[in-house]
């Protein structure tokens, strides 16, 4: 059993994750009242047939609060799109940047594994990697498409 199979098997309720989680840096408001406020989003695409959506998926993040001993913050996603048996979920993650960089640990639907990502300190530069995707071409694998020769 590979890592992903084990990770998906322990999600409660079950989610059949087709893509993600993908983390996106959106912006930082350096003029915010309580210090620099950053917005990140996390995207997950799930296969509807193999997923349970009652209750909605939950993202738990430890480290959003600047207090290291604070409980994990539970976030509920919004549905961005549903198509061809897949649902696109997005969580918005708002956090105040502090002086030092820090690792935020997260888990989805009470998974045992805590994955993580790093955010910079308030005066540190953001390390960003860009990528581009022209889409996925999985339609012929999941539906019966017939093309007429009489066009």
C-alpha cells in the first residue's frame, strides 16, 4: 500500500481525492490593523461516487493562531464547481504573519497524518513557485462518448 492509499483510507468521513490538496498564496495586506494579514486557499477535487459529503469536508489547521498551544482551527469549504462526478472544494485560510516563519500543520477529515506548509515571517520574502495547467483530459476514460460519422 502506498502513502496516498493509506492517507485516503483513514479519512473520516471518506473522501476520494482525485487532485490536491493544492495550496495557493493569494495576497498579504501589510496595512491590516493587527499586523500583516495573509490569505491562502487550499483546493481539493473529489470523486463524488467514492466520497461522503455529510458533513462537509473539514480542514483542521494548527498554527493559524500565533499562540503555539492553541487548538487547531476547523475550516469548512465552499464548493467552487461540480461537474462530471467531481466536486471542487476550496478553503480560505486567513492568518496574521508574525516575526518568524512558521509551519502550519493540517489534516483533512480527521486524517491521522498531519501534512504541513511553511509561511514566511512578516518581514521575510515569500518563496513562491508558479505552475500552469491547461486542464485534464480524462473525459474519454469516464464517459461513453459517441461521435457520428455523418457530420
